């Protein structure tokens, strides 16, 4: 009887040793992730068992207590590879070896969209992020406010911890903004065209919404710079969409042009108060390197290619504009 008892004890000890030192995971994928929150290790252990990251809750809790995990671990997201041992998993927690996430910033048009991006990437909800982004007191330490907030966000892919706080996110964006403008003589180029980096960013945001082709973007930037120099209204259709907060509009009608928003560049001269989206870095460079032209007008080509006609006189522009309007009317009739 004693032999059987010791044999069973030996088997159990071998199993525990294998589980602790060799393999504890039981999922089939190459890797799995889990989140540790302030709810404590007991709740975490239940979640780990449910997701087959560990098989034995008591062993986890005993080892975690021995290694003083609860006082050392910090909330975050952790990545576990297949066949990870229990000891390795607990050390990962104790040493705060968190998984990183990619904060992929492409085009964002509003603070609300930015808040939702934060929620989809980091460990906070969009309501918390929106409250931060809509508060000038929160933004002041980073040298910005609610109208200029997007100028801190240069589209790119940024690697950070899942548990990154909003102040740390903002500081990272501020640091990256400074590096971006210091590179490739961008600050000097902005100064040479009489604009601040924030003004260049805002103009680039309009240009980015106007067209998809780089060759036309350069000329559109030239048109807008010429209009600013001559104190002409920009009359940029994308700013009407922003003023109305309706980005589904495909045609700007006369009735929309009376919108009182300061972002309505048909009604107000100069640049709008802030950017209307996060422009691609390439578009910012196209604005900085825009060619010198005498163009003051542009309109989409009537072949719907996405390219534009550029004109120095209103008379020439009117001819191209009428061609486009006729083709657009014909297209709309066919649709109905």
C-alpha cells in the first residue's frame, strides 16, 4: 500500500514539475494573450484556466504567492507562447514583461475618431479618451489645445505597451512630432513659405482630402498658397464637409456654403482654426515643396478620372467648371 502511495506521490510530483518547469499551456495556437487588471490573481487564474493558458489554478496561486507576484505585477497585456512553463509565465507577470501593441495611425478626422482608435488599441475606453482630448487643461502640458490636437499626431505605426496611459501617449506623440519637423529641413521650409508647422499641417489636411494623386496634390497646395498670399478665401469643399460633420457628402451645394462654422472656408478667409484630418506625411512634404505657379483655381476633370484642371484666370476656370457640372448632372440623372 505504501509503495502505491509513494508511486502516486512521485507521479504527481513529476506532473507538477513538468507543469511548473516545462509546459503549462494547453492552447493549440502558437501564442495567446491575457490581460492582468487590478481585480487580482484569483480572477486572473480563472481567466487563464478558461483560456487554456494554465490547467491548474491552485499551482498557479501557490507559485504566485511564493514569488510575491501580487505586489510586483502591474496591470497590462501579456503574450504567452505555446508550451510556456508555469514558472516562466509567473516570472513574466512578476517582471512586468508586457506585450507591445501597434498604434496604427492613418487618417483620423475628429477627436471622437481618435478616441475610438485609442480604445481599439490601448487599455482604456473611448469615453475616457474623448474626455481627455476635449479638455484644454489636459492638453496644455503638451503645448496644444482641442483645435490643434491632431497636429501632434503624425500618421505612422507606433509601438507601445497596451497599458500606456493617455499622458504617456500624448508625450510620445509630442516627441515624434518634434522629430518629424526637425527632419528633412521641414522647419526651414515652413518658414520659407511664411507658415508655422501647425499651419502647414492644417493646409496639408485640406489637400489630403481634396485628391488622391500626388501630382495634383502639389498643384492644389500651390493654388491654396497663392490664395492665402492674395487674401482670397480658400473655398475648399472638404472644409464644408468638416463644418457639417458629414463626410459622406459627394457634392457640395450652394445651400451648404452659408454654414456659420469657422471651418467654412467659403465664408471665412484664411486657414480654418485647425486641421480637418491627420494628413499623410507625404502630403505635408508636398505642401512644403509645392511648386511656384500662378494658379488660383482648380476643378475636377469631366472624365471623373480624379485629376484636375488648373487655371490662373476665373474665365478659364469657369469653362472647365461648366464642363464638369454638365457631366456630373448627366451622371446623377442616369443614377436615378
